[in-house]
C-alpha cells in the first residue's frame, strides 16, 4: 500500500489544525504557508474532510476551519480510509476477498489479509494527539 499525497497532506493539515487548538478557526492560507502545500490542493482535500464531518467550516473575516472533535478522538486509520478509499495492500482486497476470482484457491490471500489487518490495527491506535505528543512507536 502506498499512501497518496492526498492522504499525507490531509494528515498534515489535521495535525496543523490540532496544533492551533480548540475553538479558533484557521484559514486555509495559514495552513498552506506553514505546511508548504499548495492552497489549491488543500481546497480539494478540505471538501472531502468537511463532508466526512472531521472539520467544521466558518465563513467570513474570522472564518476558516477547525477540528470537529478533540485530537485524541481522531484516528489516523479513519482519516486514511476516508481519504484513500482503500488501504488494501493488493487490488484483490480493495472491495472484499470474496470478489477475487481466485479466492477459493489462492494460497497467498491470507498473507495479504493479515498484512491489511496489521496495518489497520496499527493505524487505528494512533490519534492526532499521539502525533502531537510524539508518543508513536
């Protein structure tokens, strides 16, 4: 599995918002400058994150974006599943293993299922707060 720039930048953006803290709305321009990411590219990611309920938006002079939940409630695994669509390590697992025409006799399928399980279990243990605290092992 290779995480796209969309997934990586979304995570960086959420960490940036978590660093700004709480109730303050942060402009996309501020995030773009701090993170060295194109504002236009962040606009594409923002719409996905607003639709997911991860972000709250506010318009106007003091408008911008903030997290909808506390950083300890936002898991990296959830974010990546949402931004990437699939975190399956092989194409035959992108929908479900039942969809693979070889699943009844594929001896390697358990390897890929196990790898996906381990990756998701790991990613689901990491929150934005863990990233902020630097406590990831």
